[in-house]
C-alpha cells in the first residue's frame, strides 16, 4: 500500500482478470466468488489476526502450563446478546479459542483485533457493552489487541465507564497493543490492561490455577 518494502502481500484479480479466469475455466464471470481481501483495510486486519494467533500459539508451545485448542477464525462464531428491555446486540469476534491449563479444559477466550478504524464512540461502546452483557452469563475472557498505548487507555476507560453505567463488571475485557503481544509472551507477561485495574496483568496470573473465568467476579 505504501510502495515501500517487500511489495504487496496479496494479489487479487481486477475485473478484466476475473473475465480471463472465468473464460479459462469455462464459467460465467458471475459464478466466481468474490473475496473480501480486495480491500486493503481487510488485508491489514486479516494479517493482524494472524500475527496475534502466531504469538499466542508460540507462547503456548513454550509454556509448561498452557495449551490452545479449538481455534475458530473470522466470522465462524456469531453471538447474539438478548436482554429484556434492550436492543439485541450481534457480536462477531475475530477469533475464539479454548485455553487449556495443565491439560484440563480451561476458559474460552474471544479475540477482537482492533485496527483503530472504528472511531465512532457510540458504536464502539455498544460493542463493548455487548461483550460485558455476554460475559455475565458465559465463562469468557475477551482480548482486545489494538494499535497504540493511547488507544488501549481510551478503550479501557470507555469499557470501565460503560460497565459502571450499566452495573456490569468491565474486568472481563482486556486490552494490549500489537507490539506487546507480538514481541513479548502474551500468556505469561503482564501486558494486559484491565479496566479499573491500575497495573497490567498476565493471563497466567488469573487463569494459571485452571479455573474458568468467573462471570462478574474476575480479579475480585
């Protein structure tokens, strides 16, 4: 996208290219599936999810405590949060996986890979509130991996404020930067910012006992 470095990471067909490919296969152009990777913003997001997954998988491989299983990728899990008197919220996490502790079934973790493209505060607040409401009845921990320390701070505060206003525990959503996740150990190092908690925490600090994430009682 910048013209600097190793070049494009994805090549996709132009409209003329689609015509050539369709003719070579004896198909109509409209029968060829369209790929979302045509969008540079989607490519950036897709690659960022891959980087985070690699960091988590490598950390699990090195860990004497943790293992990762049942990884579901983008758009494979759809969560509908239904609450009386409120509008339904549909959540589509970028990934989900189970974090096993010492060979036992541990906790489900949901991944949101935030590239900073969503700047609409009400929409982001609605998404965060959806996760807080979902976590009240489900044993989940939500990991938001984002772009900068400033955005980590802003999102953590937005989550804390939203949780307080709705009487929800905001400490089930954790935040860290891409750099901290990729360069460190995202399972054992204290790189995660938890709303309402001053010092960063590590996943191992909370889930290292093998217990599931307690709904409404994380870090209590």
